[in-house]
């Protein structure tokens, strides 16, 4: 029995999709455990780019059962479109199983997400406006509508009628918007989406439990990342779910002792989309170069990502929060042209040094990075497939990061292709 969690260690977009795709070769099941179509996993297969939003990366393999767990929020329209696009590209999606316990993203979630952001003005969170936060808020408030409700039209309509009354009041009285029609929504969800999704809805807790009991290898694929975690991220500039490894147990419905390893994924530098503190952020041409070389634009929203030097304080915290067994460092090739590189080893704020992530966010907002400078390698690493292909300075950089966070780095990404990885034994 083996359950491996893949978790992002920064603010998302670390290349989890690519790593999951690589690991999925050895797995029988890949499970998404939180988030929704705010995620954007890019996988390049045979030169073709697939941008997955909701489907687990394992869907691209015939031998893998892809599962959308109970912790995910599902926009059925997006899921069906994604399945149709992949099917048209020759990918078989028929093995997909969607948890009946997953919550549905409804049209009012998306509308309220955008309206709340506008209402917050300069304090906005910079959400993806996909309705993620409002859908999880309804789940917590116990007025959410679940995937299984699609199979019971009477219950679906009853729940929708109750919740829409309140949503329409908010839309009309707070935001001066037109009310939404319950029957229009119900017709679309029940007549259009439900028949198409019904064959895929199932008991994923039972399915995953059986797979583990049968000794199968299960991969739990996190979306977003540790510092976007609702509890452990840079609140309120976070997503509304728990990407940390502990969230995998809740969002897939397995016990913690079932998890056998946790693989963290971090970029060789840092990026962030949306608002919130970012201690090593670069506002100069070095930052622009990282954007340009790393093609740092959102997979999903096209937004330019903020960029900065690697932050070891974050990685230490990620190691602690996720019980990382190992780390994969991605996009090392983006650093190929730099003469020198910086790694943040501690923060400083008001004369005090912080080796550990300060618990108080005000400190984080004021913190400045304490850097160690390392020599660059100024050589193309993108064709490296073996450790000895990498320049000594590149290996030193990887070892330094590993030492700083106390976690072995076993894989290093050197390009977007499925096989552009170097195996390391640090
Ligand atoms: P939400 O998840 O759409 O509510 O957005 C909340 C925050 O998480 C915003 O700063 C988003 O930019 C960020 N976010 C959500 N999903 C991703 C992702 O997949 N990669 C990077 N950032 C994300």
C-alpha cells in the first residue's frame, strides 16, 4: 500500500502537474484532493501542451484511474468541457470517478467572487474569479450543493430554492444586480450536466480505500500550494481550501497513516499571482528576466506572475507543515543565464532576524530578505538528463537549497517537457 502526496511549497505554479504526470507512470490511481478550476496544470506530451484545470494529471495514462475527491469544488460545465477537449485530442476520460461528496460551483458563486473582489477595491485578494471562495464558504455554511445532488432532482431543486433566495437578496440589495432564476439554473444543471456526469459520479472514499487495501499505488495531487493554504498561507491572500499534505487526507477521505510519502515541489526561484506579501519579490530587470525566461504568465488567467529569488525560509516552513519526505526543484534552467544567484536564508524586521516564518503577518509584510549569494553557471542545462550533465555551480545551488530546508532534493526540472528532469541524490 502506498499513498504519495504531491504538494506545492510556494504560491502555486511550481510544476506540480508535470511532476504528477511523471510519477503517475508508476501509479494506479491519481486523486485531486482540493481546489477547483482555479488550478492550471500544464503537461507537455509528445510536443503537445495540455492545460488541465480540474482533471487529475493522471488522466493522460491508460493504466491510471483519475479521481476527483470530495475536497474539490467542481464546476460541471468546465469539467465537461475539459473532458470533451481531451477526448477530441484522443485522451480516454472514461475511467474518471468524481466524488458524490464534492461541492458544485454554482453560477452565483462565480458572480459573487467577481463582485466581492470589485467591492474590496485596492484590498482585493486577486482571486481567479472562478467562484472558488464562495463555493467553499457555502460548504462551511452548510448550504452548498453537492455533486451527488445532481442525481436527485427533487433535493437539488429544494436546496437551490433555499440558497438562491439569500443569494438573490445579496445580489440585488448589496450589489444592485439582477436576481438569478432558480429554474434556469436547475434546468441547466439537471437536464444538461447531470445526464453527462452521472456515469462518472461515485463513492471515491470506498474506491481509494479499496485501491490502498489491494496494495495499489495512489498519488494525491495537490492544487495551489502551502502558502495559499487557508490555514497556513499568507491569510487573507490565500485560496479557500487546504493544499497542505494534511488536506489530502480530508479531501480524499483517507487516514493519515495511509500516507507513505510527501513530495514537495518548489521552483528554483519564487512566483506569485494575486495580492499578498512576497519578501523576495524583485521589481527590477532581474524580475523581468525571470518572467521572460520562465514564461511566467498564468496558465489559467494569463496574468503576469510576480517573481523573486528563492526563499529558504518558506521552504523550511513547507517542510515542517507537510512532513516533506523529499523535494523536487523545478525550472532550474530558467536561472541558466545569471552571473550570480541569491537565496533568502532568513528575514529581518525591525532589527530582528527570523530564521523561521514569523507567525505574525505584520512582520512578514515589513520583512526584508537576508540573502546568500551563489555563483551562477551561465550554461544551458535544458538538455541535461543525468547528474553529470549539470555544471558544478548548478549542483552546488541545488545542494545549498537542500541543506537550507533540510529536505533531500531528488528531482530537478530543466524544461517544460515530460522528460526534462535530472534525478539527484542529495
Ligand atoms: P482563488 O483560489 O481563486 O480564490 O484565489 C485566491 C488566491 O490564490 C489568488 O491570489 C490566486 O491568484 C491564487 N491562486 C489560486 N489558484 C492558483 C494556482 O493554481 N496557482 C497560483 N495561484 C493560484
